[in-house]
C-alpha cells in the first residue's frame, strides 16, 4: 500500500481591505460628480454654483484650510497630533501682516512662515522632549497665540498709520495672474449656462482668472509633500516614526529629530495659511480672522485619510461651502438640498446592492426628507447658510469615519530607547 498521500490544495488567501482607487476610477468619479452637479444647477436654476467667481472664491478660501491640513498631515505622519494649528495660523497672520505692510507682501509670507514655525517648534519641545499630552499642548498654543498677538497689536498696529489695536494697515497685494483671451472666453462660455460645458468652463475659468502667485505656490506644495513623504528615504523614515517609532529607532532612525522636523514644517505650513489670509484674502490683519480654519484644516486632513490628495479634496469642499455663504448663497445652498437628496438616493441604491437593508432604508428616508425640503421651500434660513461650512465638516467626518486609518503611533507617548 502506497504511503503517498495526495496533497490537499491550500485554500486561496482571503483578500481583505478595500480596493485601492486607480487614476481611471478617480477620473470617472470626478466626471460623474461634475455631471451630477451640472444637473442640479440646470434643474434648480442656481447658475452661480459653478460660476467663475464662485470657483475663484472657493479656491481662495480653500488655500488657508489646505495649508493647515497639510501642516497637520506632516505632524501626524510623524506621530504628533497638532491641535495647535489654529494658533500657528494666528501667528502666521500677525507676523505676515506685520512684515508685509512694512517691507512688502513676500517679506510677509516669509515672516508668516517663520511665525508658524516658531509655534511648531514650541509644540515639538513640549510634546517630543517633555512628553506632554499632545492635545493639552495644542490647546495651550492656541490660547497663547491668540493672547500674544492681541498684546503685540496694541503697540505695533495700534500706533501705525492706518492701523488699530485690532487690525493692521493695508498690505500691498501679491501679483495676480489672469490668462488674457482664455479667461474672457471661458467666462463667456460659462454665462451661456449650457449643461456640463458651462460648468466645466466655470471651473477652468476660476483657475485662470486673478490667480495669486501665492495660490500657485500653495497648490504646488501638495504634490511636493506627496513626493517627499512617499517617494524619498527621508519621507520613509519620517513616516516610520508615526507608525512604529521603536522599530524605527532599532534601524538607526533618530526619531526625535524627525518628529522635530515634521512639527516645525507643520507649523510653517499653518503659518503660510495664516499669511495667505492676511495678505491675499483680505489685505490686512484682523483680530480673530482665522475663524477656526485651523480646526477645519485638521478635519480636512482626517477626511483625506492622512493623504495629501484627499486632504486637498476636503479643503476644496469646505472652501466651496464657505464661498457659497460669502457670495450671498441662500439660493445656492437651497440648490444643494437637491444635490444631497440625489446623493442619498445613490447611497441607498448602493446599500441595497450590498444587501445592507437598514442603512439603505435610513438613506432613503433622509433622501425623501431633503426632496420635500427642496420642493416646498424657495430658500433656506440665513442661519443655515452661515452654518453650512461647519455642518459640512461634521457630515463629511461622520460619513468618512469608517474608512479612516490614522498612523498607528499617532499621539502616543515615546521615549528614546524605550524599546531596549
């Protein structure tokens, strides 16, 4: 009798996790979103939804949020939670305005970067060297920055011509770029209100009309961050500090050094966002002008799953809703009720396809509610318009919570040599 036995075929490994989005799928999703947006605009008659002015305003409002979010990404990829982004933005607005009205806007940009970086350095000293709780340190920096800038304004801006204790003198603007011919042609095409074509023209027109040079710099920092953190040895070492600092140290990585570098860069980027607010968005420093954008930038980073591209998408979404409010967007926000209803219908259909019946029913009920709200009203209350950016923040974070994966050691205390 043969002792040979037939080898039992091994079971195929079970695939886990979510399928990674490829560029064709991403482009398809973007195209579908644009078609849906255009449909809502045509049905509702809210033609300002994708106008050149709306897109340009949304971009200008998204940049400070995006810079704060990018700063948060640098810190948290190295394992340091940076709740102090708001305070670092405040330092960026003040130092940017103080240098900007005296020596020109680009000097203001550099001093804004430096002011935010100093806030980041303070956060690094407190959290990395002294191992203080990251949330406590960040909140303390926010309070300290607000009080410190109020104190400085009293004997700097308060004594300057054209300034006061609560705002700076006017700052010279940074050069804006408008592509002649193309900008006018796209604006004319957008004003024809054609389905899809006018929407695409409005989006492209907003990107080539009165575009600040600092906006271009800020946009380029997003792919630059992706390349540095995901395509260089430096970035690999920095990210290893946020995933497993003990293992990184065992491989010779100076974890403290990389955490310090990341948090200082984080503060500098938040400071750049603050300088943008003072120099490009308003042309002056005003007390309290950050308006919680540091926190919203942190929300955009979480929405983007700690990735630069997703963070930029989140910043754009928040900037867009903020722009609707500023442009007198009662009609536009009312049109968004229809958009939300359609998205909920699609979500219900997807849940049914996945045989998740309870979420499907919940989505369908809310879809009916939004459809009725849209159908039986002509506009939404002004209070809802004002709250739209913050409501969007909460909804986006709630809906995206299930797919998030933060760095494993993010916010955890670390001492040099603790793995030995």
